[in-house]
């Protein structure tokens, strides 16, 4: 996915793409594709970055790339939401 549409996470400053899901919601995904990803990401004809969940009925298409949702990889948010993972000073 090209650099156009690239943003930064407000908590950890990692590069992300904001996508529009098939349900119309906004979803941040990591900027770099990942073989471990669970979200298919593509750019539609108008230039909008779209995402969806691949399934058995509609597997990953040739023009899509797998990305990880940023909520799964954001270090700052995982520490904020899980007190047991916080550092003790």
C-alpha cells in the first residue's frame, strides 16, 4: 500500500492506514502488510482504502494484502487496557 493515506497512531506514533470496513466503520491497520494479518486491505476505484475479513466464501483476492488491525499491535493501548502488562516503577 503506498504512503498516501498514511497516518500516525495517537498513542504510540506507529504508521497506520485508516480504512473503511465493509460495514462502513473506520478501522486502523498497521501500515505494512503481514502474513499473520486477519484483515484484507485494498484501495477502491475512488482511492479510498477499504478493508474486510477474508472468509472461506470470499478468500483473499489478488489485489488485496493482509494487514494486522492496529488495535492488536498498539503497544501503548495494550499497556493502558491491561494493567497486568504495565511496568512497575
